[in-house]
């Protein structure tokens, strides 16, 4: 009852604000709009606009890629919102993909319905096979942290036949999407946090982590958790994009818990994938998303010319893949 | 949530000492699916299962299983079919998973366990 009253009060306040404030804003719009315009023109004339937009870029970079709590909060809401806006089942993966250097970039044979997300599945194939070294995962219990829309993990289950697979993601919308979409008896999904895994010690043969760890507030806590849940001979297959300057610190954390058995710089393969896939990504954004979100989505889409594409092309950021084995303690 | 998944989940409160596995299951709503019996798959899964935890959770759903699984049991067709059913066909749609040590309850909703901690609970 108390809760209901509270809600009522909140609703009344919001209604009051919108009834009173919005007309005021509209009536006074010539005033504040022209002020904004003057400020904008002034900044531009003084050559300060680049400084301001630089500052904005920095703030954005800090919020999404460097901070601790805000980063976690923002990404979670970003993915929840994305999945809410875009519940279509034909969209199953969310990574920049992997292409081999050939005319087509193809590495594997896929089913027809997998074709549209070919390069994303190729990245999964590349990782789950330990860089194309094993043909199957028979008898293994595998976990994916940051499983997103689940298409990658489902691909691995269909094609590499692990004993069982568990996907963990902290975005409720996406976990519900996975639960609806994949119904194999040996695949399951839970809501959980990469930094506090709800999985018991020494129980997993392989952990997959694909383009997810850039979202985590506390990377070291995450790596420690993976080491805890893996069996002593377990493997950790990790891939993501990383700002080149931060690679040494990144690897120092990995080496606290793991030995790097193999490392691949797959930046060229990811760039190729983005090239092959550019049109499809742009088409999706252009035709299927509300106009107000397109700018932000294009920024993340990785299409040729987008911010992340230029980052990788200039090698200011790298896309790296690691095959890690647990340190014997 | 299948019982197979229950076999991996633990309480992840950092302050939770001791017995954070297995979680006690309270099932409010269960659906039974109809996957085809697969002896080899069942045997393989049993090889990887924490039997004590599985025994306990089956018990809480009213299925009594042997305390220990002997090699002969692996060829007991009737038992294998029951185990297959428990592992792959029983899906808990709603309920809770409760830590036996600290009492933290994790809800299961729409078949999905929510193992996320509140901000204030994180270490
Ligand atoms: C770029 S998507 C990649 C999804 C999937 N791996 C793929 O390649 O299709 C990143 C995913 O990481 C998840 N994620 C980010 N931070 C997380 C955290 N702290 N715990 C669990 N999942 C997280 C997001 O919800 C999102 O689904
Ligand atoms: Zn506990």
C-alpha cells in the first residue's frame, strides 16, 4: 500500500512537471534556443568547438571504456535496450566477426540460416576450436561469459558437440531471448555477472569470452573468477578489442592467473570481416532502427569508416585472441 | 532451469563462507519436456555430475535415488531412463534457489535463475 502511494505521488509529480514545464519550455524556446545557437557559433568562431567535442569524446570514452561502476551500468542498459528494441530472432550474434584472407573470407561451411551472420560464427568457431586446432568438444562442460543473444554458444553446441553449455549474461532481456530461442536439452542460460560468477569451483572444462570483457568494471576480478571455476586442466579462450597502450597491463592481469599458451593478433581478420559485412550492418541500422538511435548504433556497428573501424585500422586498438591455461598453483 | 544446470550453480556472495553449494531448490512450477532417451548421453553426463548435489535436489522434488552410483547402475536401463528424465526433461519454471549457508535466495523466473547480486552485496 505504501508503495502504491509512493508511485501515485511520483506519477502526479511527473505529470505536473510535464504539464507545467513543457509549455514553458516551448514558449521560452526563442530565448534559450537562440542563446544555445550564439554559444555554438561563438565556440566555432573562436575555434573552441573542437576542444569541446574533444572533451565530450573523452567523457564518453571514460564512461564506456574506463570507469568502474558507470561502465557496467551503461553497458547493461545499452544491451537491455537494444534487445528490447530488437527482439527479432534472426539476429543472434553481436561481435565484429572473423574472416580469413581470401576472396570471400569464408572459413567454414554453414547452414543456410546461419549465413547472414557468417563472420560472427567464424569468430566463435575460431575460438572454440582453440584456433582451429580441435574438431570437437566432446565430453566437455563449457561456459560462455557474456553470451549476449546466444547465437554463438548455440552454434558451438550444434557443431562442436560439448557435453553441456551454460551461458551467463547480466542483461535480463538477452537471457530471456536466449531461453526462448534455443531449446537444445544441454544448453542453458542464467542471469549472472562476469565479476561474480555463480558457478562452483573447479567444474568447467572451457570458458569462452567473446567481445565482452571491454564492458567489465573490474577486469582482474573477472579473470580471478574464471580461474576459480575452471578445472586444473581447463582452458580459457578470450577475445576482444583493446586499446594498444593498455595491452601490457591487460596481459599482466592475465598472467597473474594464467599462462598464455597462444596469442593471436586477429585485427586484420576482424577488419576484413567488417569490410565484407559493412553493407549488411548499415542496412540493418538504416531500415530497422528508430532514427534517433542510428548515430550511436553506427558508432558501435563497426562498418567501414565507423569509429571502431578506424581505431583498428590505425592499430590504435587491436583485436586480440588468447588461449589460456590455468597456472598450476 | 534443468537440474543439470543446478549442478553447477552456487551462492556467489563473497561473504558466504563454507557450504555455498549445492543450493536448495524450491520449485513452484515445473514443466516436463519430452526429449528422446539417450543412454550414451546420460552415462556421459553422469560421469561429470556432482552426484551428491544431484541426489539432494532430486530428493527435494520427491525422486529418491541411490546414495551412490555403482558401475552396475550405469547398465540399469530403468534407472538410466529415470535419470535421463530428471536431467533433461524436468524444467523448473519458477521457484527459488536458497543458499544453505547464508540463506540468500535466488529467484527462478520464466525458467531463468537470476544469480545477480545487488550493488550493496558485492564485495
Ligand atoms: C558485444 S556483446 C557480445 C555478445 C556475444 N559474446 C557475441 O559475440 O555475440 C557483449 C556482451 O557482454 C555482456 N556483458 C557485459 N558486461 C557483463 C558482465 N559484467 N557480466 C555478464 N555479462 C556482461 C553484455 O550484456 C553483452 O551481451
Ligand atoms: Zn551463501
